[in-house]
């Protein structure tokens, strides 16, 4: 599994020197190098585990972006994640299962290596790349984790009409946040790389100034991964079709979404589950208030056949404690409310979640999330973040109490 992914990475990298040297000589724009450093302390207290986790990690990201030459450009970017502490956490690779999970394993990897061509209202990118679709509920880079999720393949974007845009991606593999390497502690639910031919198609139409519609169809042939560590391989092989409506008017924002998920032929299980979302927001004096309902449906039959989002930026949804990264077999309904507001020169976020099973009755628990971000005075490009998640279970048989605290410094140049 890792050998094939490594070959894809080297193939993508091998194509870059010629493109970069050509562009460097004749580029209309000057090429540029960039650097991003992110230090994070993460502490996790989770009921049922013998010890608390304490992780001190540093991510170094360095890259080079060429200028454009006759529509062609290129980008190369590498990441390295380092453990600065004593390894007192389960990084999903070190076998430290007495600690809670902090999914930031150490290692270095080629994060992006791509060539891009743009002409008029169309563009195509080839190679290893970052893909964030919409609000990233179904496809995203999971940028919160120190090792970003990126995709190997081809992406084509086209705007044939002023109000219509089309987005198609063909994927040969996914480089997950659990990389860059597998170990004896890895499972089929958290591989470093996922092979399989997947396709993502999305069309967005601006119906009226205050309302846009996005229709999408995702075919995920994730052949060497599974929904849980004990499930058969291929149980994430699925097709998902959906429609999202969203807009803004006079301070109000609103969104509604519906999707259905079913299996593809290579999946040994039959799937049939639904996704539903309704959200309303209001902006006043720089603050944004939101409330909503999100439902990921449960499935019928043995094993976990609930609605899953394996390529999503999951940390941004259903609470920062990450209790529901894998949707439980009974599904999950999330009733939430929150505010984003300026505070003391920075930005404050506060969220409340109430989780219940989508089917079968009972309760999961409640969560409170808080964060405050602020630029560090006197140093351009330096910012700080303090953040916490407090989850309390209403049914200890289903979920456990979790407390998480993060302190972070990030520098971008």
C-alpha cells in the first residue's frame, strides 16, 4: 500500500524539475518560496483510559510556487512533523494505547507536487494537491491536523457561464492525516494512504443573488480501507449524491442540504443512509450567530453502515472533541448553536452541541467548545490560538467524557 503511494509521489515529483526550470526562465511572474511553522501543545483527558495525553508537536511546511508561463504553473510543497516532547500520546502509529489519540504522527512527506494549466474560465491541475470542496463537509484537507490530507489525481474546474461553475476530480489515491507511514499499530480504519479510483463531481448555480444551489455526486472506491478496524476492507466504497442550497440576505445566512449514500459494487455491505442539514445565521456588529441541525443517518444490518464522510475535514463538524469522527452505527443528530465575535483584538468562537442517535432512541452527550485567536503584535505573520473542547456523555456505554485543550503558535512567511 505504501509502496504504490510512494511511486505516485515520485512520479509527481519527477515531472516537476522540467516544469519548474522552464517556468523559472520564462515566467511572467516571479516564482516564490514560502514557509509555515506551527507549534501546538495538545492535552487530552478521556474517561476509560489510564493516562492523559500530552503532545508537543511542530509542523514545518516549505514550498515553492512558480509564476505563470502561457497559462502553465507549478507548485512543490513538503511537510515535516516533529514530536518535541516525550511521546505521551497515541499518535495512531506508536502503539501507546494507554493514552488518548492525538493523530499527529511524526514524519516527513511530499504534501503537494502539481502542475497547473489555466486558460480563460477553465483550469486543470495534475499531481498531488489540496482539494477543499464547499464547506469541506465531504471533501477537504483536514488542515487542523499537523499532517494535512492531500489527493493524487487530476482536477478540472470550468465556469462556462457567469452563474454556473463545474468542478470534477479524478483521484488515484488519498494521503491521509495518519501518514506518512503505516506501522504495526495501524489499522484498516486509519491507513496512511488509501488506494482506489475515486471521482468527485460538483456543479454550482447562482439561482438568484440571495440563493445558490450546489449539486454533487461522489464515487469513492476506497478499496484498502474500512469503516472500523474490524470491518471488512471496502466498506467505505460508496456513492453519495446530494443537493445544497445556501445564501445570504440583509445580515441573514441560511443553508439546507440533503444527500443519500449507497454502496458501490466493490463494497461487501449494502448501504442506504441519509444526510440532512438545516442552518440559520445572523450577523450583527461584527458578530455572527448560527444555529442548526445536522443529521448523519444510521444504517440497517450488521456492522456500522451509517452515513460516513471519510474524505471530510471532520474536526470542523460535530464538535472539536472529535467524538464522532466515525459516524456511529445508529447515526448521529447534532443540534448546535454558536457565535463568532471580535474580542480584545482577536476572534472568539463559542459553540454548544447536543448529540443524539439518529435512530434507536437514547442520547449520546453534550459539548461546549471555546477558542480565541489573535495575531501576535510586533511579528508579521505570527498568530496564537487557545482552544478547548468539553464533552460530557449522557450514556457511558456509547461515548466517554472527553476534555481537550490546545495552545498554538503559527508563523507564515
